[in-house]
C-alpha cells in the first residue's frame, strides 16, 4: 500500500509522518507517533474516548483518516498540561475524583476544554449536553460535571 | 483495503473523473462518520476513497437571491455556526443538531447523511419538508434532483457510481413561514430515530396555511414525503381539526418494520403524534416570522 507523507502540527510541534490511506488519525497518533494518551473505546464514533481537536474543531480521531490532516493543527491530551503545570480542568478532575479507570478521561478533558473555550460559563445542563458524546462507565458523570463547572469558575478568574 | 487509494481532488471534474475511472469499489468521503465506520468494521472494502472536502462547491454556504445554497460536505457544526441560516431554516437545523454528538457534527455533513441512505437519517425529513433540491454532477453533466427522490431503499440511492451530490438549494422563504423537525428516541442524545417528523408551512395574512410539506423518517424503507398530510393543513388555520387530520394522514402513510427500537404499531401511532407536534412548532415559528 502506498504510504502518504503528511506534514502537520501536533500540539504546537511541526511533525512529519508516513500514513497508510486506511489508517485512522487515532491509529496514526498511537501506532506511528506513539502518542498513546488518546484512547480507543468503540472505534465507531459513539464513545468519544478518542476526542481530539483539529483546527479547534472537536472530532473523534477514530473517524478521521490520517491522510486528511496534512497542514492542520491537531491538539491531543498530551498538549493540555504546560510541562508539570496541569490545566485547571486536569486539576479539578483530580480534586473532584472525576475518574476511576481513566479510559474516557483524555477524551472528556479534550471535550471539556473545547466546551469551555466556546462557552466559558456554562450551566450544568450545557455541560451535560456538551459532553454527551463522551461515555463514562465509572463515574455516573456527576463528578465530571462538577469538576468542569468548578474549573470554569477558576478559569474565569 | 490492501490497495486502497486516497485522492483529494480540488475540482468537480477531477472528482467525477476519478470515480468514473475506478473499476473497483469507490466511496466519496465527506465527514466520514459513516464511510470510515463501515471501512473499519469490514462492511465495505473500497479500492478508492475520493475526499471531496477540497472542492469549493462542496464546502460553501451562499445566498442565491433569496434562496440558500450550501455544499453537500459542509459539516453540521459549520451550519450550526451560521446564524442567518439557523434563523431561516430552524427545522432543518433541528434535524442537523440531532445527528450524533458534537464530535460527530464536527465532521458529519447533510450530503453524507442523505447519501448514506438510512431511513432514519435526521437531517433528511426536514430537508424534504423544506423542498430542498440536490445539485448532482457526473461525467455526463449536472442534474437537479429533489431530496425526496434521492434515497431509493435502505443504503441505496438513485445516483450513478460516478455521480456526486454537490450542494443543496433551499428555496426563498415567503413571510410567515416556519419549519420544525422532531424525532422520538429513548435517550435525548446519541440515538437513532424510532420515528422522525418534519413539517414546513407558510401562512397568509389571515393565518391560513397556503403551503405545507410533511416528511417522515424511520417508518418506511426510505424517508417519506407525505402529500396527504400536507393537504390536511393547506387551506386551514392549522386548528385542532386540521392537526388531527394531519396526524391521521401521517400514520396512514407509514410502512414500518418491527425492530429493537420500536414495533410497527408503535411507530405508526408515534408518527402521527410527532407530525402533529412538529406542525404546532412550525406554526408558532411561522407566526413569529412576519
């Protein structure tokens, strides 16, 4: 199979990668670039565990082909903390214990960050709808919603 | 998919030529939220993927006189961010907003939703009710096809293998027009319609309905345009009697299946209820839209 040479920006770094046409962006991130923070849940766009942003647009990386992302700006969970300095959402997820097994957490954090960028002061309902594409089988969502609402308050200060 | 080729042409002519020249299986890629799932679950094994998102005609939203034309590959999210389109066609947007999650709408397009040809596609009934016409291009030229004529069965369309849906034209709105789409699902998000109903209507100065279109989803092998249901509204003030006649006509048009989402009897009943509720919302929106 002919591989395509893709040049793109990942978490602020310009990268080059060879991808096969059928490879999803998720597989390119995990298997070619060894960025394993982004998780595979369902691989059919139902669970949101593989959420990333492309040019600021929230998507499931399992439903994007690697060959599509040349010249784009991709953000994954690896780009969320600033060195050792956690993002306020990450801090609040820890403080509120908004995770147990952790598989959904990178996707939830990416989706929550996207939500707060578009709507810095959401209501509880807006948070629940905003995160409806991210499934979590551990927390029952309540702690996640509380963490996001708390982070929103901190980030507005 | 050992020999899968990926092409991202920048013109319609190149795209249709690529599709026409492919002897094996070719698939058009817009948002990929159906095609990539089918590829990765081995339901399809295409030889060629033609990504159409670099073709300007497929990604633009523009006014043509008073009418709206938007590209078939425009994502749901992009439509959601277009304020005037949302104001003009709130019912179409009711359907678009119900497709998948935010993540899915960031990629999924109305053109893809239509060409995937599911009887339960949420954006299709309001597009049919809106009177949207698809602009289709192939190696032998362009043709315009009303949206209700595209889907011919589950997963089947009337398009030739080298044809592409380029864009949709939605007619100019007369004053006092409104549209709405409702679907029934057990969950509020991330679910597939048990039944969907779209209604688009126009009122005259006295509040009488002068034009209406009603379309249903998930109650037949294809999305349905139900002329009898529209006729029940036209010439009335969309009062209780008219709404009852509309519900009866909508239920009578159904030819559903039993499946895990609902039974035949349930779908027939709910189609009438939803059509009636959608008409009430369309009526309210028409009243506000002087």
